[in-house]
C-alpha cells in the first residue's frame, strides 16, 4: 500500500492533507439516499431483561424484513439475544473483539466489510453491538470519538445499529457520551429521537486530549529544527531497535512516526520537531510543526481522497491504524501529533 501522504500549502499543519469532511463524498463521508443510510441507535439499559426485550425485538424486526442480523456483544448478552431470536441461522454471532478491535479505524473498516458481504441488494444489515471501552482515559476517549465519527464515516452504509450501554456498570461520562453520539434511542416503547444528540463535528471539537504522563519526563530521543526527514527516520529506527517489545508493533510505530515526521518536514511550516519516549510496554512520539492547524475533526478516519488511494493523503489514516492512539493538539505555537502504542 502506498504511504505517500500528499502535499499541502505553506502554513498548513502537518496533517492538513488528511483532512476529511463528512459532506465531501471522500474519506469518511459520502452521499446518502433518504432512508438508505446508517441508523445509529443506543439502548441504555439497567437490567438483563430490558436488554433482552428491546434488543431482541430490534433483531426480530430486521429478520421479519429479510435483513441479516449480527450480534457482537459480551458472552452473557450473546446467550440471551441468541435465545431471543430462537438461534435463527440468519443472525451472525461474532466475538465482539473481532469487530470492535483496539484501533477504531479497523472497526469502521470491519463494519463496511460486514455490510458488503451480508446486506442483500435493497436490504440492510442489523447489528447489536457492545463496545468494551477499556480501562484508561485514552481508551475511553478513543471509543467516545468512534461513536461520534461513525455517524459520518458510515453515513451511507445500509445498516441499522443498536449500541448497548449497561447503566449499572459504565461510568457517567461514558453514558453521557452515549447520549451525545446517537441520533435515536431504543426503549421498551420503541424508537425515539434523542434530544441530547450533538452534531458529530461539534461534539468531537469539544473532547479534550488525555494527558500522557511520559510527556512530562525527559525523552529518550529529541530532534529540533528538522530538515532531513530521512536522517531523522534512521535515528528513530536506531533508537527503536533498542526497545524490548513485539517487532511487528515497533515496526508499525516506526512507519507511523515516519509518515507524520515526513509530512511535518516536507509540507509543514518550520520548525519541525520530534520527541520520542520509550518505557516498558509503551512507545510515545510527538511530532510538531508551526502550522496554523485546522478544524476538521474527522481527519485520519479515512483516506483524504476516498477510495482513490493514488491521490495520497493517507499519512494520518495509516497512523490511526498503526498506533493505539493518535492525539492532535493545536497551540499558539503550532500543531502537534502524539502517537502512542502499548503492549503487555
């Protein structure tokens, strides 16, 4: 797959070529015929019986319309929902980790694959899903962003999705995020418009960037006023070669760093800089330039030029797939991109 990241004009930030607009038909967005696109609903439930009644009815409604059903939830809920539809063979039961993988762009790609393979012509797929939000602030933030982004990223998908949120166990910030990112709610009384729904672009622009403790420590490697990104690549590669960790994850991290650093040097506004931290089980790298930044919250959740990969604009999209977390920050000094990968 090509890794060229495309060009940008003077003064644009290092990610400008990857900006993706939901209304452009490229990247995460696309046109949607009335009634043909994504339905993204939430069920906030407080008992197993409520989950079974509402989500079971949702699946049976789809089966009656000739739609393929998908269950991708926790083990206990899987058993209940499978029984609620009589173990109908038209309902696919997936390990939720195969759908909601650790990196959100992969989940978006997997949903597209499911629709392409299982939505019959003129029909939809109907998915009951349950995200495992993780244990850290970075993981919570990533999946909160995902819930907002898919309203644009999958807007044209012939799919009805019902996301499950257990109010007994999830934190209030996650439940609040659920209310802000789903246009409709499902209850025992049916499907209703969600008065708390927030436009995805507006919602994403309000989310803070989680702190990374390593950034307050001395970096293992730092470079300022970078002009030779090839020499920088070699220096970062040599430093990562000393890290004791999975070779494939370290290689992926190096590719992501290279993409972002080369963009900063070739297309950003000087000075470009890089700082790298290595700790047991964690890699963090921050790349900066002095560009003014931009306000596109969907950047990097799809190639900037849609399915035409020859047009470039894939640097940030690749980075989001190759790293656990990608955080973009704008400051008076310019723009920074923080890449993080961890393993246990």
